[in-house]
C-alpha cells in the first residue's frame, strides 16, 4: 500500500512538471510570435514633422535613443521629431538587441522640378515632372512621398511617378510638396494638335505646295524638339518636310509637300505621340509606267490627254513600220525615224495644244535642237536602240559663232554614229549630219554632256514623263 502511494506521488510530480514546462514554452512563444523588427527602417521627414516607430513581433518594452538629437530626437514611446536638416539613426533596444531606423530630415529648398517638356499634347505622350536635387539621390527622392497640386486646368492628371497627361488644352501650374512643404512650381501648356487645315491635298508632279496646320497651330522648334516627326507613306510619290517660319520665334506652321510621281500617299505628322494624317494625291493620282515601258507594253494606265495620245501614236508608228522587228536593220530604223522628222518639220508653227517637247515635235514638228535630241532618244529607247543625248556648242556658219546646241549619238549595227536630227530635219537631208563616226568640225561636245538621256538630264522622276503632253 505504501509503494502504491509513492507511485501515485511520482506520477503526479511528472504530470505537474510536464504542464509547467509546456506552459512556459507557450507563454514564451506568444511573447515573440513573428520576426522582431521595426515598423520601418528608413523614414523621410521635414523639419518639425513627427513619426512613431514601433518594434513588432515582441511585447517587451523597447529603449529608444537617437544618435544625433540635434537632427531628430525620439521619445521613450518611439515618437521621432525632426529638428533640423540632416541624417541620423534612431535605435530601439529590446532584450539587449538593437534595431535601427535611418531618419532623413529633408531640406525642401534642395529639391526642384525639371519637367521633360514645357508643352504637353492633349491625348499624347506624358510629360514627366522629374523632381531633382544636387543633395539627394534619385532613389531617395522617389521614396520621399512627393505630392502635387494642379491649378488652371481641371483635365490634368498626375501619376504617383510624376507623369502628367492632359485631356484638354490650356495652361496650368504644378506645385510640388514634400510632406506638406512646398518646394517648386512649374508652368506647362497643354496643346491640342488637330492636324491640318485641309482633309486632303493635291499637288502636281514636280510642284511644291504648303499645307497649313489647323487653327493656325504653331510647332515651336525649341519646345518640341525631337518630339516632332513627319513622314510620307511613299517617298517615291510625295516628299514632305515641315514648313518653317522665323517671326520673332522659330516655329513650323505646316508642311511642304513635293510631288514626285503620279499616285497617292499618306503624310503623317507625329507630335509628342499625337499623330495626324492627310491624304495627298500627286498628279492624276495613279501610279503609271515610265513612258518607254508604257509604249513597249501597251499599258497606258494613268495617262490622259496629250500624253496618252502621244504614247499611243508612238506605239502605232513603231508597229506600222516594224521597228521592233529583227528583219529591219538598225540603219533602216534610224532612217525611218529621221525621215519622219524631216517630213513633219515645221508642219505647225502656230497655236498648238501640245506644250512639251516630244509631243510638239511628233505632232507639230516645232521645237529646238534639244527637243529633237530628246525625241530621238525616246524613240530609240522604245525600240531598244542604244542612243545618247549629246550637248555642247555648234557654229552654223551664219555669223552667230559658237552657240549652245544638242544632237545625238546612236549605235547602229554595233557601231556608234553621230546624228544631228535637228539640222537634218531643217536641211531636209540625210547627208552631212547623218550617221558619221567622226564628229563634225562645226560641233563640239561639252564636258560630261554625252550619255544616255536619263544620265545627262538626271531627274528623280520617270525619264521622259515631263517631255510628253
């Protein structure tokens, strides 16, 4: 019986010890649940501002100290007060362990705004306010909690990152604050770029035309800089650049378009992310084949009026004389062409509907030496006969001396010959100035003035296209 009582006592002792130990463990765990830390490790304040620091994860009371009380002091409860500008460290000590918070008392006078632009486009790319400082780093500035106030335009929105957007035009001011302390104000203008005064534009080939921006809008070069871009969807049809003006201030008032070839293109002006477009029709608005190719293929799409009439006549002349046939020699082909030029010479020297060289020579026989040389080159190219345009001077023996002149050089059966189609036509002769290997003594070739027509009369436009009509 005594042994039984001893056993019960020992059992009770261990039960009591077990629960006592576990209660101690549970109590200790509750007191230190979670990681022990300060509620923040960096705090930006302005002079006179306060913040409360707390140690989380433990219920034990902390002891608080500031390493530089002249900059910021801290109360026994963790309340930090900013005294003057500078940086210090506040230390919380708990159970002989220290936890620190870096306190920066910011001087607002060391901050300023440097916006990315003075003009913002309605519906366009944002303008960044870019708060700057020579004292504080960009990373530090981003953590300071800067806020902004807008006056003058209720459509303005500013993101937390300081990015400004506008929904309507008008001037406005942005004032920046750090914790209620003002440090900068900037003025910005919201512009509404509506595009062009016209919805479409027409320009002749080789002509230039100005198109104004709508509402007399002005793009100021110094304000917009690289944020302005102008492009053509097809530079081979129309070329474009900004139209520039100097009146007190430098600005662009519109665009200048130049017709390059018949067709259509879209011209775009992009101003700070706002794109406006205008459709430009050049000439007849249809892309056409070069005249030589049009004759060879019989495809005259896009040609009208006298130009179309001329191309069809040339093709008929070629076909009716078998000028594309190998059964006709090169010499015979040149003879047929020159004889026609002789026959038609001065056939009509009065009023004419034909204004350009090739059409006027073929239909009226009226023109000067350069017109004849151009026409001969064109006809030869249409039948794949190599031909040069030659420029220089000549002396016709009438006492005029050496004057400007033009003639040709053509390859006949593999040999190059000089031919003065204008003088042959005027003299009604296939004699002295017809197919000679040596240049005549009364002709002199100008420097660099002998070559294919497209090289001698270089143009960005299709060869011969403006010699028709």
